[in-house]
C-alpha cells in the first residue's frame, strides 16, 4: 500500500480550520485560560517519564478536534501503518523507511542484530584496551569522519550523553574545510587514535577528501601497514573500503532503507557506542523504540508526536509563522537544535507534493534555537517584544545529573518563567511606559522529562522524528529524499572539473 496522496487544502477539516482561524486568531492565551476551566489539565498528559503541556497555545478544544480531523482525513493512520510495514513510502527512491527497525528488539531484522553484535564486540575491545594500535598501545582517542547524518547524529548523541562517557576522547570531522581537519589532527596521537570513516557509498566528496588527508597524515607518522590497526569504516561499498586498506572484518554495514539523517541508531553511531559503551547505546535504542510504540499505538489525542506536529501545522499554515524555536534547558543538549535542523528542514523542505505537483501552501518549518538560559541573554528579546510570532518548544529535565539543587532550581524557574512570560506578557496589567509593554500571546509547548538518560534521549529524538513524519504526511510531500542536496553536490563537482 503506497502512502496516501491527499492535498490537505481539499479536505473538509482544512476548510473548517480556515473558518475557525478567522474566529480565534486574535484570541489571547490568557483569555483562553480564563474561559476554559481546567485547561492546563485538559491539555497536558504524562507518558512514562515524559510530561507534555500544550495548554499555552493559541488553540481551543475545537481547534484540536479539527486538527485531529485533518489528520484522519489525510489518512495519517494508514501512512503510519505503511511505514511500519516496510512499504516503499520513499517512492522517489523506491525505498522503505525503516529506521524504527534499528531499535525493535522484539522483532529485529537478522542483519540488524548481527550488526549490533559486531558493534558490541568492537566497542568492548576498544574500551577495554584489547584493541591495540600499531605500536601496541591502547586506543585513547576516536575521530569520526563523516558529514550530514553521518556526523550530526552521532556528534549530538555523544555530546548529549557526556555524563555517561568513558575515558575515550571523541572528535568529529565533517567540514571539507582543511583547517577543520588540521586543527583536529593537532589534538590526536597517531599511536593511540582510531579513525571511523562513515560514508554509505564511500564516495561523498567531503568525507573522502577528509579521510584521504587524514590517511596521508597518518602514513607519514606511521606506515601503510599500520592503517588496518587505526581505520575502520561504516559503508556499503566493500570494494572501495578494501582498496582503502581496511580489512573486511572492520567494515560495518549500512542499508538503503535507513536515511542518513535517521541513521545514528545504526553502525553510524559506532563512535557513540565506543564513547558511552554498548549497554548505554542499547538503552538509547530501547528508549527510541518505546516512543515508536507510543506513536504507533496511541490514539491521536494522547499521542505526543501527533499533537506536536498538528499544532505546528496550525501555526505554519494558518498563522503563517514559518519558524519555530526549540529551547532545551540543558547544556548537554547544545547540539540538538543542529541535529533537528537537518532532520526537519532536509526532510520537509519540499515544494512538490506526492502527486508530483507544486504545492500552493507552506511546507517545512524553519527550526532554530539554543540552550536555556543562554537564549534568554541572546534572542529571547525578539520573542517577547518583536513583531514575529514564533512558536516555541521548551524542553527541561526535572532532575540534575549532578544533583546540584541550587542550580537546578534556578534553571527550572527560568524555563517555566519564560514560557509564562511569553504567554502572559503584560496582558491586563498597567505599564508605566509603552516600552515596557509585552503583548504576550506567544505560544509554547512544555516538555518535561524526569532525567537525562540514554533511554530518555532516545525517546526525545524519536519524538521529533515522528513529528516531522506526521507533518510530511499532512503536507502531502515525500520527507525521505533530498534532491536539493544532491544538486548542490553535482554542481560543486562540475565547478571543480
């Protein structure tokens, strides 16, 4: 069964949302709270260690009902089933989209199970020191060489789970900028460094250029024969990797049913697996799988990815907001926004629908943000008193990993206060001067998670993966190809001759 191909603007729900928008577009969030008793309770719920509060949005129960009706009319349930069954929903490339299969331990594909065993055994050798470099010294540093999903995902997870890291130092080389490569090489010892080259085709220009430069540097410091002790690869191009000097037992697999920007759960995450240990890596996968089950089996009105996606559609297509901010109140999550930018904007930055026709409505949102409280001393002024409406996701953890209660109390107070201030402004309050007037009425979601663990991080990443999938279904676009990226690559090669 192919994924449904329904123009959302032709649905009854879309027409009703248009009319409904005209009625409530100027309603203030504070007025909605005043008129709807029990609004916060009605628009928040708990799932496992996650609590979602979406009450500070410019929506009513009727808005929500119509948005969920839109999801039904666009056959979202059927689209979810098609994805999980392995249908080739990436029709332009004739591929299935099964990153969820990478973390399904109950019905795991044999090749995925085999790859995880390979990752476990390899990471344990590296961590224990049983894997030796060419001079007999244990590995102390790992350098991941990749770009896009082969860099952003693993780098984000490794940074986010720094608390769980072992003794290994981990660096990521992505940009073809030679200065980036050389600055990284200044930090490593060729005797104790392992290089992981991540490239599905082993032809990606940036990755292969960086890998070639690093290989030449390494041979100059060591020897050609020493390459096998210090280089491994994640790729499907076995011949090219072997020609590079990497033995077959040190090649980890990739599959065409996993898109690059959703591949951190696979052997692409080998650097992360080495950095945090296989047990923690498996917990990451299990957390994501728990969110997969929640998304697949939970009614839409209690389904976190569906609700976040439909509320985003409401702002993007009716308020015409265009951008949305993501503000994690944890410095550990400093790379999450970068990761989400690729996941969301590369997936849903499309202007041709699934019928092959140009769309006449807005599709992908522009995602941006930073960690709190840094954001409060940077761009939050614009959110509070600027002229643009910017829906915001606040993400926070109720427990601190180092149990510093004073810091955590201040961090959470700022997070909650910013959400309240955006919603309330100075609505209904006297101000001494217009310069101190805050209109408020700026919408936000509050996602509270008990503690930052590998498991909860897996849930969080999967939540946003499923959110963008829902948006792509509603907008009737293919979320899992990226022809714009390919065009730029081709033109760059042409310029180089």
